[in-house]
C-alpha cells in the first residue's frame, strides 16, 4: 500500500515537473546535441550535410582568426568584469545608505540593463562618432573611438560596463540588505570603523552574491555580441573587437560553414563550464549562507 502511494506521489511529482523538463530537453539538451552533430559535419545551409568527422575541429584550431578572437574575448572579459563588479559594489554601497535621491538613481541604473543591447549599440555608435558625436563634442576632440585599433576594444568594453553595472548593483544591494543589522552593530561596538566593517564584515558576507555576479557576468561577457556588432561590425579595426560570438556568427551566416561555427560554439561552451567550475571550487569553502 505504501509502495503504491509512493509511486502515485512520484508520478504526480514528475507530472508537475514535466513542463520544466520539456523546456530543458527542448531548449538546452536538444540544441547541444544538434551542435555536436553539426560539428562533425560540413553543411552550408543549402546542400546536404556531409559527415567529415574531426576535420572541423582540426581546421578551427589551426585557424589564426579563431585563436585571435579567443584572445580578444579574454581581453574583453578582463576589461569588463573587474570594473563592472567594482562599480556595481560601490554603487550598491551608496544606494543602500538611504541617501536622498536613492530611489531615483535605482531606476536610472536599471534602465540601460533592460534596454535592447542592439539599440544601445546604435545610440553609442552615434555618441562615439568622430564627427558630430556627443563624446567628441563634450571633450572638444576629433577622436576615432571605434576605428582606432587601440581604442575600439576599450570603447565597446565601456559600453558593456555601462549597460550591465545596474544589474550588478541590484544584486549587491540585495546582498547588503540581507546582512543582519545585529552583525553590523556588533562590529561597531567592537570598535570597527566604516572601512573595517566593509572589508572585514560586509565583503566576506557578500561572497554568495559575489559568486553569482561573477559567474553570470563572465558568461555574459564571453557571449557578448549585440552591442559589439552594432558598434564595430565585421570585427572592428584590424579585428580588435572580433570576439568569439561575432566570429561564430560570421562563420555560420557569412561564410555559411555551420560545422566550423558549431566547433567554435562547443569550444566556448567547454571554456565557460571550466571557468564556472574553477570559480565554484574557489568560492565553495569561502561562502557563508547562514547569516542568522
């Protein structure tokens, strides 16, 4: 009787999970399997797919353009993540103090994040324009922000930081608000000043939030495409903004080689999984979830 009841409860549980399981299978597992299949074939969207085995993998890893795009992507992530995280934490610290106008600035910070990245890229392309651009008009210069190889990558990184810092700020605000007031009061009673309280109390307790922000931020930066493509199409000057996402797009829909594009996507997937696991191993013994 108990076994029959357990099976019925398990069946009801799986039935309730069915919509989520279908979503995972249809939009996560199945696409990954399709990409793996494509990576072993040569297909140009018109002629029938032809099985080539590991040939696509060999050609991709011998492709200097792909290796350069990987380097550009890593540099882009190194430019974006530290500044984005630091600015988000700084902004959250200020906004959680209840200063006048905090509610207004919370709304302002979120607006870039909820806007379409492609539309933001078009706006920022006008701002960065060498003639008639808003930035050069303010600075009184004629700088080619998006066509100078030395400035193109920092420029698109700055746009990415500007659009994502509100997202980071929101999560840090939630993390700071979750710290019990008695812990902060105890630190003050022990003679801890504002800086000591921040570095020795708040920051360690923010490690769960820090872990989430870094993981999602790094994944997002490695996959950045919309705003970069809008600002600097075709890889930018001398390929200085040719990140891995634009390289995959160009290989698939400009060169019409879905097999090689799928290999690049798999490399990006494996890289993101590896980076996420490394972060998880680092934070695993450094995170405190129980704040009671």
